[in-house]
């Protein structure tokens, strides 16, 4: 793809063409964002299929280059800083709910979100520098592995919330434990802030028929690697099945 007269861009070819030739890291557990039993089962099914296919699989490798909590804090600083450019979608009711939560919980998510929308350019530059430093560490990690298998979210699709204005007050249920609704971003934000591709694939369903997907994160510019890996793994596991209506 030609962007202009001075540069041209081309994605690298897939690193492998068969599951047995992939070097796969698996990150399925983190105390900062626990996953429920359904998602855990999907991860286990995928790992079992990969091992059966002969892939080189390492679960919870010690070389994972970031701390999820630190990575997510930087993600929040950057994304809420971007939201501050246009506050037109923040209604008076939403602003009041956000401010009240920030006052009540000065170390909570609402306070972090509010602080990020009001941060100085200097603070944003520090967050941006931290993002680029993390990208360098991820580049080193993907010299060792071709893909990193991750949950997409800690649960399948949650029940509909009833907090249209109190956005930071929403919660989800993770095996009987109430967690922040915004935990739904923590696993998928890892690739977002790293500037790397991640391909989501269907794996299985819950007992009630809800689909469960997982994601394969790859090196920067390795979009064709994650897509190829996802296609191969999905084929082994039966592919996408349209749920009954």
C-alpha cells in the first residue's frame, strides 16, 4: 500500500503456515483482571488443541514484558485524555455522576478518568513516552514468540446495565464476584496500547449459547501472522457456529 511518494508499506508474511510451527505464549491469569470459568474453559480448549497440533506452547511465561495494572493505567491516561478533546457526549447527569464518584473514591476509576481528562500536556507526554517504552519491550517479547493467546474480556457478554449516566458505576459478575464493568477493556487494551495487531476468534459457547472468543496478539506489523493463526486454530476447533435464534 503506497501512502505517499516517499514511503511504502507492506505487512510481513505470516510467520508460520501450520499450527505446529507456531511459538505460542499463553497469558490467561492475572489478579488485576480475573476471568470467569467460561472464558477459562475456552482458553483451556484452545491450549489443548494447540498442544495436540504440535505447537510450541508456553503458559504464563516469565518474559511477559508488562504489568497489566501499569499498562492499563497508561492506557486510561491516553484514552481519557483523547476523550477530553470533545466533551459534547458528556451530559450534565453523566458529569455529575462522574464527579460524585471521584470525590467519594479519590483513588478509584472515576477519579483516574476525571484526572486524565484534565491532565497537563506534560503529563500526557510522560504517558506517551511510557507507551513507546512498552512497545519496545513487546517487540523483544515477539522475538521469542510468534503470538500471545489472551482472553478478550473476563466474561462472555454481560447482562445489560441500567446505569446510562453513571458510567463508572457499572459492574459485571465474574463467578459471583462483582467487578468493575471497565474490566471488559483490560485484556484487549494490552494490544491497543502496544500498537500491535490482535485477532479475535470464536472458540466455544456458554451453556446458554453465548459465544466465547479469545484473541491472538502478535508483533507490530504482524497482522497476517495473527490472522493466519486465528484461521488455523478456529478450523481445528470447528469454526464459527451461528447460535440458534
